[in-house]
């Protein structure tokens, strides 16, 4: 099955085609959405990803392109849904519950990755635009062209933002490592 055939089959409601597209993009989409800072603790990256897939299913008939461009189109939808979610959270202002009742804990993914706080602090020093570009290109693995389409930027702007972000990250990492060796 060619890439364009996969998208054409998905437009016709073929579940296998949707499964193929989902397997190709779902993991990267959730990772990318997780890198976007949201203030609403009630909305997880998985929730935004689910809404993205629903919107994509509703609008796939209007999509023109092959499976190569499908990721950029999907990430563009996710970017807009995440922005709407952030705006909504500013109005709703949900906060995490201070304590959970005993016995109500649910096993979930292990988020205790070593040095995760250090990495988050480094990324927090970037502008939202630079953080999005680094997340798309270096974390998710999108091409410059797909990143540009997903974020609504030109390819040159993506390359410049990535260059500036990586330069800033290198400088911050060096400073942090020097501080750690001195302390």
C-alpha cells in the first residue's frame, strides 16, 4: 500500500488505514504535546491527542496530501487544540487536589526519569516558539518542512529558531555543569 493510498483509504473510512496512520504518529504526538507547557492540570497530553484524532477523523475529507504530509497536518490540528485548551484553562483555573483519598491511587506511567527536572528547567529557559521547534525536530523527529507546517512557520524560521534554541541550551548546560563541578 503506497502512502497516498493509505490516506485515500482513511478518507474512505478504512480502519486498517487509520490504524497505520495512528501507529505512525500517535506516540510522537503525545510526546510533543507533553513538551508544550500547559497550566491546566486537568487536561493531559493524552486528552489533547485524543481530541486531535477525533478532529482529524472529522476533517480528513478536506485533507489533500499524502501520508508524508499527514503528520504535519495532524500536528497543526494538535497545536490549535492545545492553544484552545490553554485559553480555556485560563478561564477555568483548575488546580490539582492537595491530597487524594487513601486507596484511590491508580498506577500510571513512571514519570521519575533521572534528571528530568534539570531538562525541564533548561527547556523552560527557551521561548515557547523555540521550545516547540526543538520538541518537533529533536524530540519527535519531524522534518523541518513538517515542523514548519505544523507550527505555521516558514522553514527558514524553523531553522533559525532551532539554531538559537540549541545555542542557548548548550550555553545553559555548560553553565549548569560548571556550577555542579564547582559545588
